[in-house]
C-alpha cells in the first residue's frame, strides 16, 4: 500500500524518505477542522497552520499581530480533522526572540495545539533556537527566502536571492538549519534555479512556495488556491477551483499536479 493511500500518520522521517525516493511532497495551509478533513482525505502530506491566518482569516494587513495563543487554538482545531497528514504549526512573530522563549512557545504549540512540528523563520540567527527546540524532542521546520515576519525590515513582499551573493547566503542558511537538526525547510519567493540548488544542497525536504518545480515539495495558502482570498492572488499560486466544481476536487487536483510535477508551471515561478 502506498503512502498516498495509507492512513498511517506521517512523520518527519516519512517526509525525508519521500525526498530520498523522489516523491513530491504536497502541503497546504488549514485553519480549522473542516478544511483539515478535506485536505487529509485528498492525500495532502503536510498541513501547515500558518500565521497567514492573520491575513486570510483575521483580515490583518500582515502576519505580525498573530499570537502564540491564536496559533495554538487554530492548530488544535486542525488536528481534529487529520488522520494521516503531518501537522506543522508556525511560531508567530516575536515568539522566539531567545532560545528559551522559543522552546517555551514550541512546547505550547505541541501540548495545546497538538502540532507534530513547529516552523520558524530565519537562517543562522535562529540556529541556537532550532538546536534547543530539537534537543527537547520537538521537530523543526525552517523558513528561508521571503520571511513574512520580517516584511517591515526587508521593505515589502519581494523576491529574494536574485543576486548570487544573496543566493549563497540562503543556501548556506539551509545547510546550517539541517546541521542544527531541522527536519525540513520552507523556501519562499526565490528564483526557480535557486530553489533547485537549495534542494540539492541538503538532505532534508525543501518545500517551495514560489520557488520552482524542482523543490522536494510545494505548499500554498489554501485560500489562495481556492480563490477565496480577497484582493490579488500571488503570482506563485494558481486558482484550482476554476475547473474543479468543489473544494475537495480542487485540493485533489492540486495534489495530483504537484505529484506529477505539473505545478508550479513557468508562469508561477520567478527567474
């Protein structure tokens, strides 16, 4: 029986095994039990409770106002809709300023939000936090490239790693996160060629969002790919509802497109 059809709860080691055998990893965000159930039934491998909920659920202008308590609450709801998918929950803005704070808040997401893994943004500056979280037995997913929690510092939502110097820093950050014990890394808004280089540079899964088809997997905000989000949809997303007829069919089409490397296409990537 394949992992796609099995109801076995996936682990971080399962995702690494998928990378090893060249099977693309599918991921979408969810913020409640009903959406989580649909994603799980469609065979989504990794469900992310993203701090994107601040924008798509709460109507905020950024992810920065989201709190640990809100993340734990939504993570708990999502956990009730999952049987197979790995549940990854974001550590929100200012919840990991020090390694000790990072461990404390990661523990909250695990104990109260029932997360299987926590995600935090940044490279070498968060390595001590990653190491300490992992030492407590909590799996960690990194996040490189465009860092939404640092949008005020970087001057907006812009493609990262376009010049070689910055590209090398991002690749080195990915290597350092792996050495620190991270089990996966999300890479956002980088040229497709850089997404491929990062995926080849590390042994842990690289999950792309606007990072090209050669990443080990793909993630999208579910509201974007279902055409629910108000305003403009990001370039790297696709409206899977257009020909689907139902949310369940749209999610299944997304899973199929990622597994067959049909998404993202050229129009969803950056050069």
